[in-house]
C-alpha cells in the first residue's frame, strides 16, 4: 500500500473514532449535569441547615442522615405519608389504566354513531388547563360531602384522556380478524379484551401504567385542596408543611424529596424496557 493510501486509511478510520469520542464526552457531560441535582440532594439530606448555607458549601455527604430522618418522622410522620401516597397512587393507577384501556379499545374497535365526535371530545379535554377545572370540581366534591376523603383525590381524574388516546392508537394495529375469530369460538367481549387483545399491547399498557403512577405520586395541588387532616396527607402535601412563614426546614424538605423520588426511580429501572418500547410503539403507530 502506498503512503497516500495509508494516510487516507488512517483519516477514514480516525474520523469515526474522533466522532465516537466526542459523542461519549457529550453524553458524559450530560450525565454529570443530570446527576448533579440528585447528588446535591444526597449531600443536603445529610447536613443541617447551617452547613447548607456555609461558604463554601459542602460537597461531600455529612453524618446527619439518621438524625434528619428521625426529625422528619417526628415532624410529619414520614412513614405514614409515604404509605398514604403509595395507597392512593396504586389504587388510582389500577383503576385509571384499566378505564383508559377499555375506552381506547371501544374507540378503536367498535363502530357506533358519534365515535369520531366522542374521540374529538376526548382529545379536546387535553387542551383545557387544569386550573380552569379547580373551582367546579371543588364545588362538586363539596356538594357530595367528599372533601377530606381519598375518593375525592382519586375519582375525578380516573378518565385520563392521554391514556385513552395512547391505548386507542395501540389497539388500532390489532387485526380485527383475530377478534372475529375469538367471537366465533364463543368468547365474550370482556374475555377477548383481557385474554386476547390486552396482552398484545402490553408494552404500551406498561408505559401507561408507569406514566399514571408517576403522575399521581407527584400530584400536589389537587390533594392539597382536598385533604385537610394531617393523618391523610400524601407525601408532597406533607413536605409542603415544612415550608413555614418564618422558617423552612431545608434539610428535612430535601431529605423527604430525595426519599420520595426513590420509588419512582426503582419503578423506572425495573420497567424501563417496557417504558421505552411502549413509547416507541406509540410514536410509530401515531
């Protein structure tokens, strides 16, 4: 091989390596920037408030994690509010996901008058700001006597328009011939839905379950309006009480926020494959 050919070969081989190195550097920088807030939460949750505002600020974790955790439990009953959040989020996720899947299936596979109009109405509700609904919903819950109850937190938002649309798009790709074959074999509509159709769209349904759980776990404004008794507070509402007019418990607030994110991170790492495949499937079908 001539010297010119060797030089061209090195150039062709060097460009991909340089590109990969640049991409890795950019990904590493992005990962560090994304992880920086979580690292600061770890540092701040193991320090007291005076250390957080020292100059220079601490960069390594301290030794007050257990002390701050005991104080947090004593102040707001952190274990109890985490159980409250878990109960509300699990019940809401199960009911809302099933309702969204059933509505999406009906809109995708059943032919009835006004189907397109109903789908348009569902999509239109996605454009209504949540703040517009607060007053009429609060009056409705008050007229039912449901204020300071968990059903007032859970029931008004069970019909999730985003979830209905996501599942409809997933069910559109399911062959109608298989549904007709199942009917000819004597299967009822519910059996066809749960045993034949729903397992096929499991990635999209898994993504909807994760989205729904994250939304309810992080919900703050509506539970704050509905729940008045401290024993019924969810985690975001209870952590909000640490912000007083004259004093803010920063260490407890950051420690509670850090611990409250751990269940979401665990769920995401356990189901990230279904989460990503569900989103990609919905994007392709959309």
